[in-house]
């Protein structure tokens, strides 16, 4: 194919630039004609804003969906998941089944969460049911652990109570920032006595039909300080938050490993200490909640054909080996804190580019979005809606014709597996 | 005068019976036997048989078998009753002498560290300090004492120099050099196994037999048969662990690699380790100079390791308790080393005032904590972790830093390594020597640590499966050759972390043309 890809980025990270240069792509400025723009979320807002009226051509590709915040803003993600559950319930879907305590059996994967100040009264009602619980306050629009704090008394968040009975716009008018408040997972799985969370990378190439990929090389981020659920340590954020941006300021931060452990280490440890079966179930469940979170936002997402997105999923595992979705980042950090980190992130971008720009050629946004298996690198197909539908159509056909389904054959989409394992 | 087999056997049996008589298991079984007399199925006329069959069905017989099995592993080679003890530990006089002078050197360096830094070898902690330590027992890693003045007593490279200088005074090595030149650094005449002998000893590693840890050997077994093999192996392992509780069978099984989910139980069974970690009080009450060395070692090694940093606090717990564990002293009966002694103030040289120091007789060196670190992946309970580590140490690891002629001792391992390399990869050996890189200088630190910290953990555990399975460290020596065999580039010499161990050992042993 003639012509080299012309690229722009407003994120000056070596893992990006090295990848573009390796492909012999040509760097241009954003005012020139470009094919590939790896941009920050501030820039994507301008590209798709009504005012600028920018129109992308078929040969242009960007690394965010226009309204990615439906998934990546804490409050909107919760709103969308709640809506998704209700819709499934209305349809009478088996997925929306509840246990005898009224909890969703398959869709209870985010900690109980409320918006503040909007849901203040609902929160108070929930808080009083369980007054000894700890809650975590997070500002809606901030990342990297900024502005986060823990509370265990109502008095600590008086500021967010409603001033007037009627106004739902207190936050905007009084200058109070909007927060989400979530039940704090106070029984996290500890390894070597330390708390950690999982950072997993997920690539979405289209929402309708949904096609998503899980990166095999995620990692665990460890707190440098021993975990204690004791309330006296509520103010010590090193105990509770695993964000590298926070942990870097701790005295014990180690610059060799950066407190990061590979997912394969986690798997080896869990298989060795807890057994293969429960470990597989945990990873199946993690895949399941990622797919469900994407399905929850798919209907509202602007499925622009010029877009793809690589998300950073943050997941906490509790001591019963249940995974909880904490949040999703639209711009996972591409800064490398250690040598291994640099290799990982370089490969992440490399594998992402191999999928979204097949053969490193000038993108055509009308492409079929079905990369060959050998182009996946460290990605694995998490869910492919098209394929899942054609499989289930085949399934229907076969069962109607009275054939027994001895084996389901090899499944292309890993997303089907946890589903089958969980709700049947 | 050599003893005949019958005498050896009866000596061994007598030894084991003697040792088991004093054990907790013995009293437990005795109690069980007494208690069962009230049971209806025990008849007076067939008392002996009935009690025996009761012990069998209630699982006590199996426990006894396992205990005997363990004794067989750690007991001394039976020898003539009049032979002095030190000859049992190490038959060759020049090895004994070398070990003794090495011990003297280490102890001297420890003592001078104590004098120079003004830190006593041991001191009782004041009450407040004891309390503080009790409170932070589970998070000793958060403590940042100033350890800049402490240096490891020795590092593997210091030990290597000692091994290189070993000579047998009764052996004219000059003559040997002319006859069959040896390019390596180790200059003592010990018998080590060559490839045909190794093949015989490690028959289960044969290319055609199934191995766990061979997912990368897809070209050898088609996928279907491999899956079948895995599931077979898995179910065998399951039977062994859950149903059988049989050490001997577990060990046999381990030769082909343990499935990850069963490894922890299999190893505990092979080692017949019992949970115990009651030495905490000893750590709380007294502060030892070696504690600082342990602390420093963990900080220098495991705390900076991508795999093991998570377990820092477990390592302190295990190693500090280990240093106070006098049960470890028992292994000096068959270790060529002798526990170091220290004398109470002003009584130097007076045996009446001598105490073993540290209490377990083992002075840690740079990298010692890496013997424990991989086990943290298997046991999340400190007491279990501790007992498995201690058992591994007194069976295998001590040999990696004691001078002896034992065929799984470090001297033999080094020699075997050099011989294998010289015989089968002469060009590589020659080339490395030409550029001033003696292969043993590269490989020694890997072998001293049984590869811990140099291989990725999953591969390391597969290697240690075989150490337990074959009850020998010999696989450690064979290991290095395999790498060089297939990856003669130097990147590999520096970084082993991406290698797959077992297929390499297999191919080296069974596909090398002799």
C-alpha cells in the first residue's frame, strides 16, 4: 500500500513515539493532514465538540470514543451499570436474578455507590443500616488517587448534605464538587500481608457490535505499608490506595519493582495456595465483569467508526476471591516507573497498534475489525458479539433440528466462557 | 573393613527405631494403641493383629511409614561403629581441613564485625523494645534501621575462591594435567557422573515420558495427548495426596513435576514436615548480631526482587526464627560443617563456656534468604512455610555452602558442571575461557542459591520438584549446561529469567550425542 501513516500525539511518551518510529510512520502536527492521533482526553473533547465541527475522514483514527466518560467517569459508570441491571430485570433476563437478600447474583460487581450530593439521603439510609462500615469518597472528575478520603462517620461528609430540600443542583450552584461515595472493601485479599489492586488493559474496537480484548500482561499494584482495617489508620492513604502516583511518595517505594507484581505471579501464587479451580473461577469472573461493564455502556456509547480505546481497568479482589470493579481509566498511564514497566507498556502499544492499524498501513475506518489470531500479540479476544451471535444462532439451529450438542467446540470468544460458567 | 549388607541394614533399623522412640509420634501411637483396647473389634485372643489392623485403618500406620521415610533421608550413612564421628561427616581429611579453616575465617570475620561496630553477638532486649517488636511482628519490613555499617559476612564469590584453592595433597595433579587436561577451576579428583550415568539416574526425565512444565514442548507431544497426560498426572497426584498420604509415592511423583495446585501439599508430604513455629519468643527476647545480617540480606535481595518483594515480612519471620532453632543443629551430624562456637566474655577457649552461635549453627551469607523466598509462593501460613523451609535446608540447601566430598555437595556439583561442559560443549568452554570468563565464575552464584532469584518462579519450582523427587541437588549442576547448549549468546548468561528449565534438562540429558 502506498503512503505512510502520518501520526500526531499530544502525549510525549517514549513508548508511543518508539512504536510509531518503528513502523516508519511520519510525524506531523495536528494542523496538518494526519491519519493517527493518540490524544489526551482533553483533546478528544475538542475534536468531537459541536463548536469545532471537526469532521474525520475515513483515513483517520483516534484512540478515544467521543463519550468514553460514560464508562470512565466514576459517577456515570455507576449510573450506566445500574440502568443496565434494571433493563435486564425488566426483560426478565436470567442475568438479573437476585438472591434471597435482594442482591444480584451475577451483576453485583461494583461496591454499593451513591452520588453526592445528589443521592445524599439514599446514602444516609444505607449508612444507617450498617453504621460501622467504612466508605470511600472520590471526586468524580479526578484521577490518580487525587482528592480521595475515607470516612466512617456521617459528620465527616456533612458538607455534601442537601442545603435545601428541593434543589438537586446544589453541587453546581454552591461550588461543591460532585463526589461518589462507595462502600469500602475492607476485607481485601492480602498477599504477604499487603493490599493490592489489579490493573488490567482492555481494548475495545467497536461497541456495536461489541468487540473487546483483554491484555494478558496486567499487574498487581501493592501498597508499601501493611494493611490494617483499623479506623485509626483511615487517614494514612499509603495503607489504602494502590495508585502508583500515591505510593511513589511513600518512604518504602522501591524503584526496582515499583511495587508491581505480574498477573502471572498472582496466578501462580493463587493456584499454589488456593488451588487451580478457584483461581480459574476468579479469572473467569474478572473477564465476566469487564464484559458486563462494557455491555452496560454500549447502548449509550457514540460508536464512532474512527475510534478505538485502550482502557485501564482497576479491580480489587476480596478475601473470598470475589473481584470488584473499582473504576475504568480512559488514559491509563504510559509513564514507565521501572524497566519491566517500560517493556510492558511498549508491548501494550505495539499490540494495540497491530490490531487497530493492520499491517501498519493507513487506517480505513470501515475495516471489518476482525484481526487474524496471529495479529493479537498478548491480547486475547474477550468478547466478540458478532461471533457470539452467529454461534448462538448455530446453536439454536442445531437444537431445533434435534441434534445433541456433545461438545461446544472451540470458542472464539473467551467472554462466552465465564458467562456459561456463571449463569448456567 | 567393609560391613556386609545385613549388618548395614540392621544398624540402620536400630538407628531409626532409636530415634523414633523419643518422638511425639511414638507417644501418640502408643496412646492410640492403649485407647483402642476398649473397642469391641479388639479381641484378646488376636490382640496383636487387631491392634495392628486398627492402627492401619485409622491411618496411623501411614504416618509411621512417612516418619520412617523421613528418617531414611536424613540419617547418617551407616559405617563401622568404631569410626570417629568426624569421619562420618566427611571421610576426606583435606576436605575436613578446608571446611574447618573456612569456618574459622567466617567466625573471625563475624567477631571482628562485632568488635568494630560495638554490637554484641547477642543481647537481651529491654522490655519496651520487646513490646515494640511484638507489635510489629507482622510488619518488620516497615522498620528502616541503619544497616549501612553491616556487610554480609561472605558472598558466594568468596566461597568460590576457597573451592578453587582446594587440593588433594595425596594426588599429583601435575601428572593428571598432562594426561587429560581439565580446563575448569575445580582441581580436586572426585568422581562425578557423566551423561550415561545421569541418564540412568534420571530416567523419568526421558524425552518420551510425560513431564509437567512442558507446555513449550508442544512439538514433542501433540496437544491432545499432552492434555490427556496432564489430566492423568493430575489425577494420580490427587490420589497420592488426598487418598494415599504416602511420602514415598509423592516423591516418586514429583520427579515428573508437580501440578501447581498440588505442589504445596506434595512437598509437605515428601518432606513430612509438621507445622511448627514456636521460636517467636526467642526472637522477641534477644537481639542477635546475625539478625542485622538477615535484615540486610533480605533488603539487598528479596526486597528488590520482582517476584519476592511482596513476601519481605514473611522472610524476616522465618529467618529470625530459623537462627534460633536449635533443632537445626541435628543436621551437623551429617553435614561436613561444624556449628560455630562463641565463648562467654573472658572465657575464650574454655569449652565449658562455649555456646553455639547463632543458636542454629548457621551463619547467613549474602543471598541466604533466597532459599526461603520461592516457598512463599506455596505457603501463605508462616508456620507451614517455616517447617518446609527448615526441612529443605537440613536435607539439601546446607550442601550448597559446605565443603565436602558428597556427590551432591557443592564441590562435586561444580566439578560435574565443568566436566559436562568440557566434554559436551568444548567450543563454548574454550571460548569463554579465552575471553576471560571461566564458566564456573558465572554459574557459581546460581548454583549456590539453587537458582533462586535467577529463574522465574514457575520454572524454579519445577526444578525444585526434581530436587525433591530425586532427593539430589545434582539437577542444579546439569541445569547450566543446558542453557548454554541452546542459547550460546551472552544475553542468556546474564538473564535466565525467561528460560524454560525442564525441556532443556531433558534435551541435554537425552538428546546429546555421546
